């Protein structure tokens, strides 16, 4: 599904990703852990096509297509979804309007029919229930005045609605209490399927008690320095990231 | 001594015949206004109020005074429809009242609404105070011009205590004529004690034209009156429109203004609010969207003259193409206006590298215990917001439109009428195509 090879990326003249390789197969859940400043969010931004993130070397194939030459909206329509570490507040843009515009734009780009507002509202109500979000969030502006937890759950709600093939969750767990964390995990687990893949970026292994990953990677200094199964997350928890620096390859500059 | 040559603009109007009223004081006032206009001419950019709006190009053009065929110009009734809002309306074409297009037969009790031309014929004396005013500031050229030539417009009086639920409309249409013409309208609005009114003012264009229109308005609110004033400026492409509105608010009187500026090649709007009674309030909200080669200049001046007066103003500018916007917001809290509360904000968005907006908030305080805040920004579309929308599949042009519309719409969220809010949304969406 996703094949990243020797990816190098630069932000504001600074090399952040330095030879990252990762392969994600359909249905797999990959966890990426790593210290602050390791480049985890940079990876998510590069994969979803944010401006200012310059790829200087390497390749990214998504279902055999060169992902890097697509615009962000084309990547979304192709099935890539990023749950933002910091969801953006957009005053004046109504949430329902936004969701329908996004939903229909993706369908249109794929040559599928659009939903009218009645059909769409029905769909939205179903998905809202899964995330236990209050329906009045729909009438507010996108993320405006949402609590930290609401913003994160709103990201997962959007994911449930848009049904991507590959979802990248960027620290969706940080700042959540245990109940909200469980809800987020339930939302993700409900979407797990043999065709859908996840990259779960997290700083803590706590989330991985609820979203059980197939693979765990440690990202440090702009590359994957260690890969393993679930037990790697537990080792990290026990020994901290310093352990990685000793056992992994030299990680280069780590912020 | 050699007189400097008059620019064509001034020369053409200097020789134009003044409207004859048969009322001695009015004829005299018109003559004095014209003389003052001719003597001073058009202001240049050294005059503070015209610093960012150069009138050089305008001064080289000559306009005929008025439209002799204004009564017979064909106007498509569809142009005059407004979001299904029915009710009394006064319609003017090239500055002249059109009974055939207006609706005056269902006036609610307590409302006296008539064209200025009729009011002058019936009872000129009641208009004397306002119509014999002199304009002495160096930037007052268009007010003088209007004082000299305006012979029509609207006179609207609402009786004390009358709470009018139907909105009243004043519609000013610039219509194609053989030549470039200058037309002028004057309006006088007076709300008696405790009266309440919604007034919708529209400027529209019918056909290709490069007219100059001027408008001068005096709006007086007596104690405890409330005015909801909505201004939709959609003057025709190519036209120049110079407007000036004076609001005078008595004790506890409140004005809620929502003003959208979309049309015209040159659109200037002076808004002056004098809060003369204790606890009077002026709440102004507006947006201006210069595109192409449009130039829009909003000059807001609020004078706090009495205790515990309140003013809150938010204006937003969106400039695209080679559009140029100017916003000057001046608040003066005079001696004795203790306890005044004044807030003024102006945010602007530039959508193209050639677009420009100059904004200048000014604040002068001479009273005690005053709360005042003002701020202005000029920026570009929020890249993070745009990426967020695109990452969900919304194409880039649509993301821009969504964000821009959201930005420009903000001042109108406080507009009570949902119909008008939706109408304004439509106008904004049509203006900012995906
Ligand atoms: N938009 C940006 N502008 C400047 N520097 C950035 C930007 N995004 C990331 N960086 C830098 O790249 C490095 C990695 O950041 P990030 O990918 O956010 O790390 P992580 O998500 O692992 O904490 C940091 O040094 C950060 O300062
Ligand atoms: Mg991060």
C-alpha cells in the first residue's frame, strides 16, 4: 500500500528526514514512536503534501503511484488521511458545510456521485454516534472553541466519515484523558479492516494498549532506527529513548 | 493675476445650471455650495482625508449635470428585487425619484416616507436646517457638490414610539445614459423618541456607465430610538460613487449598521457618527472587497460627546486583483464623555501580490474612565487553514473561496435578518468564485 524509500526532507533549509524507509501493507497498523523533534510530524506533513516540506531524495509510492507528485487534495481523494497533531481552527467555516464539501469533493474526484444535504446529514449522524460527539459541534465553525479532546475526537470522526485507505494519526492521544483515549481507540479499531492501514504516531506507548499495532518503529534523528513488534514499545516505555540511541544506529542530531 | 486653469471636472460643473427651487434660502445655499466647490476644486492627496485616494484621473473627466431622461430609463424590475423582501421602497434612477418603480402605498402607521422633491414642494421650511448647511473642511468637495445639485432623495421620518417591523428600502440605481453624467441624492432620516426602524439602502448599476454619483445623508436618532441600517453597495462597474452619512444619536439611541461595499470603480464612503446623548451607541460592521482595478475608501469617524457612550466597529477588507482598499477609522472621545467605551477593529486580507490595503486606526481621548481598544491588521490567507481543508479533499480554489468568504462574512453575523445574511453570503460567494 505505502512504500517509503530513503526519504529525505527539508523544512526551512533544515534537513529533518534523513533516509527514512518504511513499508506498510494493507490492513497493517504501524506505530511510530520517537522523541520530540524527531521528525514524526514532518513525516505526516510530507505524506499529505504540505507546502514548505521539500523532499530532497527518496521516493514514496502509494498503491504503486508516486504520492509526492500529487496535490494535498488529490492525495486525500486517493485515500490518504492525516489526523493533525494540532487541528486548525477555522472561524466562519461551518463544520457541516466543510465536511460535506470535503466528502463530495473526494467522491467527485473519484468519479462517484455526490450526496445531497439530507443523505449527508444521515451519514454524519451515524458516524457521530460512533465517536460520541455532540451533534451541536456540527453547527459550529470548524474546530473553533472545541476543547483539546473534542478536536482530537473530531479528527477521528472525520476519518470515520471519509473512510481513507491510509490514515496517519499524529499524536492523536496526547492531551487526552483515559476515557477520551479509549473512545479514540474504539473509533480507530472500528475502522480496522484488511484493506485499511494506519500509521499511529505517538510519544507514549499507552495508546498502543488500546490500538494494538502489528509493527512498532522508533524514529530518531530523521530515520527509523529500530523496528520490532509490540514488545518494542514496552521496552521503550521501560528504558526511555536513550536506550534507542545506545542500541540503534547512531541517530544523528536529535532535538 | 492668472487663475490656474480649472480642471475639466470643475469647469464642466461650474457652468452647469443649478436646480431651481423657487425657495430663496435654498437657491442661495445651492449657489454658495457651488461657489465654494468651484473655488476649492477637488482635494489632492495632501488633504489628510484624501491621502490614499487620488482624484487626479477624475478631475480630468467632465460630467454632464444630471440625466434629463432619468424618468424614462428602462429598469429591469428583477434588478430591484431583494431576497424576497417586500415592503415600502423608494427607487431613484440617476438621482431622480421614480414613482413607477417605487412602492409607497403600504406605509406602516408612524412612517412618513417621501421623495425629497415632494417634501421640498410641500414643506421646505422643515428641511431648512439641514439643507442650508455649509461644508467648510478642505476635503468637503463632494458634499458641496451635492449641496449644490441634489434636488431629490429621500425624506424619512418615524414618529416617536413607533416600532416599525417591516424594513424600508431606499434604492439608488445608476443607469446607462448617452453621456457620462453626475447625479446627486440627499437623504434625511429622523427617528422620534423610542422609535425603531430597519432601513435597507441599496446602490445598484443598470448597464454600462461611468457615472459619478454622490450621496449625502443625515440620520438623526432622538432619545431611545433604534435604527438597524443595512447598506448594500453594488454600484455598476466603471462608476464612481462618493457617499457620506452623518449619524447623530441622542440619549440611549442605538444604531446598528451593516455595510457591504462591492461595486463601483471608485467607491468612497464617509461615515460619521456623533454620540451626543448619554449612553448612545453606534455599532458598525462592514466589509469592502476591491477587485480588478476597483478602489474603495472607507472613512469612519466616531465622536463620543456624552457620558457612557459606546461604539463598537468591525470592518474587514479583502483585496484581490489590483484592488485597492483604504480604511480610516478615527475615534475621538471628547472632554466630558466620561465612561465611554470604544472598540474599533479592521482586519484585511490580500489575495494577490498587486492588491493593496491601507488601514489607519486613530484614537484621541480627552475624557476620564474611558475604555478604548483599536487594532488593524493586513495579512494573507492562513496557509495552515488552507492546508487543513485541502488535506480533507477540498480543491485549492474552493478552499480559498471558503476561507475568504468566511473572513468577509464575519461582520454580518450580527445581522438580525437571516434572509439578508443569506443574501450577503450569496453576494460574497458570487464575488469570490471558486
Ligand atoms: N514548519 C516548520 N518550520 C520550521 N521548522 C519545523 C517545521 N516543522 C518541523 N520543524 C522542525 O523539524 C524538526 C522535527 O519536527 P517535528 O516533525 O514536528 O517533530 P516531532 O513531530 O517528532 O516532534 C524540529 O526540529 C522542528 O523544529
Ligand atoms: Mg509532532
